[in-house]
């Protein structure tokens, strides 16, 4: 790579280098080594991390931008013009070369960035190294909705948060973390890609207890439901490929005329028929540390009403010589071996501007740091800590009025080479905890909604209090839906002769098309797949199972469908319905039944 001139000049972590994915010859060479080191020995999926791409620093956005711009030019032209498309180009190279190497194994790429059109290259994007907190769980839900609505259908996240140290340093011995993980896992079970990942804490279900323990049982329940829904999920995935559909769908996509759906950031449709309402607050075990990041919309300049605060960086530990002044939109500094040019052993930092409060009351304020700190708000010195040590959390509190901008100054003295940590968190005044057994859910208008767990039917256009015990998250299904549920399986491609349970949610006509294929390879591009259409005629209470279209090697010669007409306490929950309304053998010919 170096001899061919295919490497950018900034140094990556551990003296690594980033290659020019815009250069087709560089993509060829990249695949040559990827094939030999991974593909040829049986690796069947690629985790292509840091596809922003990541250069020497990713902790400070300003330094990161300077580092990226110092790379010069891509094969196509300047960094400033083309670099955002890096992820598109590097995933393209792996996809195209993999397709040339085999048509027996589908490409699967997990990547940390995306760009318009990247869905063509079998790339699923995850949201990066998140922190474990209830606030971050809320952010992930909103992020996934917006990401999918931008046209990239396969999105995922680190269930449980990648880093747990800030809020849950006791890890799995802390029941508060177990509760957060369970709720995050339940949300993850209704995302296009379902995966738990992170540092410090193992994520396998058996680390959370054993049968009979609340956390373990809740995780197993969510996992089993995900796999019972595989016929539904795989059929929706076919619509993504064939019809340009999406799996995780913001509510305005399904209910554009209901303006109340436009601002809902914690409810969404999973495919056409499941409205998912994740639980985003603790109900049993509040975290010991409740501080959250102060978001950029709370920071203002000292001189005007523009967002952002002033950052001053000095040489020396006593603000000896000013090196740079710039605006930043976040109240944190994190330098891990990526200091601004011109700094060396010792330095000092000043952040100053205004913080706008939300509600009136007492705010707890936390400064997380590894150096000496002084912190003023409204000209009051609240923290004065001169010691330089390992990371520590300094706490204080102050009474603030609602929607008021308060001047603040934060000074930091650091003696530790090549490292800096400075982060402001706050805990807002306690609101009324509300009902700890339910969450508020908005049911969009122009639909009637079945509670997935009870079968209760409720009119739309209203907010309800949905039951949310620890072993489930609220799910609702609009009347006029058909959901196929498979047998209890352990992994996606497990072969089972068990019946498919067709749950029909009456009240309107309904349609669904069940898709199936070999489960791998690219024969589906040559029409090697089956489609079975279902139509529910609500006025006549009749289900028509249409003729099977197509076939593929290994396609079942016959199937059994258990028809379940959902009603209160019948056809509900994640388990199989003990007594279906009709058991229908199916051999590919059209048939109509009245359950």
C-alpha cells in the first residue's frame, strides 16, 4: 500500500494507516489481503470498523477534523469534497470482490458509518461506541428512526451501551445495570439487526442469572420472541430488497396525516404491523449515578444567543501562554494522545459561556476529570479541586430558575502527558416519578389497536397507559394485520417442520406475503424463492391463502398453518397459541378458510 501511494498521511492508532478506498487499485489490494487472511479460512462476515474513516483522534471533533483534512487528497479529489463517502467506497470494494469470489455466501458487512446508496453493498451500520445510560437509550431509539427514514434500512446499536464505566461501574453486580440492559435488549429485539456488544461487561444472557431470575428470564423471553417472528422479519426484509421498503419505520411513514406522530421519538413501526414502544426509564432500580451529558442546545456564547461556548487552550498549567481560542458546542474535552498541535507535557484549559436551565429547582452538577478543576456558575465558585490524579467525579449543586442563561467558567489544569479528560454532567430537578408499572403510549388515529400481550382492542387517536412489566415492552398491532410466527427455534436458519401460526387481527381487510428462500447465497436474484400471499376478507371473515409462487432447492413440499383470530386473551404474547382456530395443511394450492 505504501509503495503504491495508497495510504493517507495521518497516523491511525498504533501507527496504522488508512488506505484510499476511492482508488480502485487500492480496493483490489485491500481485498487481496482480506481474502487471504479472512475469507479463505472461513470467515463469513466482515466487521469494518472506523469507516468515517478514523484517523489519529476521534475524541475531539475539532482535532479530528484537522487530522482528516491534513490527509490531502483522495483518488477522486480533495478530502473536503469526497471524504464523507469513504464508507460507501470501502464497503463497495469488499462487496464487489466477495461477489466475484462466490455466489454461495451472501455478503454481510457491519460498519460504523454510512452514506447515501450504501444499502447496495450489504452493509449494516451500527451507531458506534455509546455510553450505557437511560438517556443514551432514548437517543439510540431516535437515532435509529431517523437513520432508517434517511433511506438506509439496516441499522443497529450496542445493546446495553458500549461503555458502562461512567454510570454503572459495578457492572453485573448492579441490578440497575441489569434493568437497563433488559430494556435495551427488548428494544434491540425489534431492530433490523439484533446484537449485544460492549466493553467491561460480558453480554451473554447467562451472565445475567439463571432460570427464575428476573433479568435472565426477561432476556430469554425477548430472544425467543425475536426468533418466533423470523417469518415476519424475513418477509419484511424481502420487501426491503424487492420493494425499497424499510424495517424500522418512523410513525409518520405509516400515519402521515396524524401530526401527533411527527414528534414521537420513542415509538416506531417494526415492519407494517408491529408498533414498538420501548421503556426508556427505570422502574425498579434507579442508577446510583444519575448525571447525564448537558446537550449542545443548553450551551450559549457569553456574548450572543448563538449556541456554543468558548474554548481557550494554554501552554503551562497556570494559563501561561495562550495557544488557541475557538468555539465548541459541547461541554467536554477528551484527548487521548491527540493534543492540539503546539502542546506537549503540561497545559491548561478554560471553557466559558452560558448554560441555560430547563425547569426551576436544584440541579446536581458533576465534573468528571483527571486533573485540577475550578468551576463557577453565576459567579459562584462551586468546585475548587487542585489535585492531579486518576479519573474522579466532583459533585456540587445549585438552585436555578427555569429557562435562564447562567454564566459559567470551567478551568482545568493537567500535568499528565498526552491525555485530558474533562466532562460536565448534570442531574435535572426531580420530576414526579409517575406510574412505575406503565408507560404512556400514543395510539395513532385512523386505526384501532390490539395490545399484543392481552388482545385488548383500543381506538386510536389517544394516549393510553400501557402495562410494562420487566419481562416485556409494550407492543401494539393495528386492526387489519396478519403476522406469521414460526416455531421456537435457536438460530435463524434452523430447520423446523413446526407449523407457522398466522395471527389475524380483524377489524379491516388485511394482506401479507410470506417470503422464503434457501437462506443464503444469491439464487434469489434468479427468482429462486417462494411467495405465499394471504388475504383476510374482514366483512366475510374469510382467510384466503393464495397459490404459492416460485420454488427453490429445498423448498418444503407442504406446510401447516395454524390460523388464529386474535381477540382478548387469545392469540396473544410470545408463545404459541394452545388451541388455534383452524389448522390448515397447505400444498401450494389456493385455499379459503373461515376460522
